[in-house]
C-alpha cells in the first residue's frame, strides 16, 4: 500500500465534528424560520415557503452532484487564465467529498425535513379551514412534497452530471463574491 493510499483512508474526525455543528446550526435556523413563519401566515404563503425549501434542497443537490462529477483539469485551465471564480472552483473540487456532503447531506436533508414539517403545519391549516379529514390532507401534501423533492432531484441529476463544470464554476463565482482577497 502506498503512503498516499493509507493517508486517504484516515477518517477526518475534525471535519465530522465541524459538519455536525454546521448541520445543527443550519437546522436550527431553518426550523426557526419555518416554525415561526408558517403558523402565522396564510396557506398560500406557507405553500410558497415550503416550495422554496424544496427548491433549495434540489439546488444544493445539483451542486453536490456537479462538484463530484466535474473535471478538475478544465478548472485548472480556467484558473491559470485568471478567470474569476475558477480558483474557488478548483478548491471546491479538491474538497469534493466535503462539499458534496455539505450540499447533499446537510442542506439537502435539512431542507427535506423542514419542508416536511412545514407541510404538516399547512395540512392542519387546510384541514381546519376547509373541514377536511386531517389524515387525508396530510397524506396528500406529504406525497406531493416527496414527489416534488424526489422528482426535482431526479430532474437535475443528469443536468448536474452533464454540465458539472458549468454548474460548479458558476457556484464558485457566486461564492467568490463573498470571499476576501
């Protein structure tokens, strides 16, 4: 076994602890938004907020797939030509497992959980407003949320694989706006 092979098999416990803390904080923020906003808004705005959470989950799933599928050599070529955002894209690609874990597992999964909880609140509001059986409306809304999430992710996966460098580069350009230096 090569020295580099054994180095790659070591578990990065520091990253795991960091991602757990980040997931906890993001989950609290998203939960706070959904738990304080949804019960106090009308049904239409609650549905819109749920759709936004679903969209964010799909978007970050697409980014997570694209970072793993992208071609690092093309990104290096762009970085050598000093294309804005290309250096950030190379950095993201070099950390593809961490970036993918953050995008797919942290943001994507949290959005899935939050959209489910907002859907439950919306179900109760609809059931009360229209005097519909809560179980039936909850099943329908949860089915719709699941279908939109899974269908949306399935829709963007092929695009993310085929246009991985384009997606990663544009995501990196957006991130580079917030980076100093």
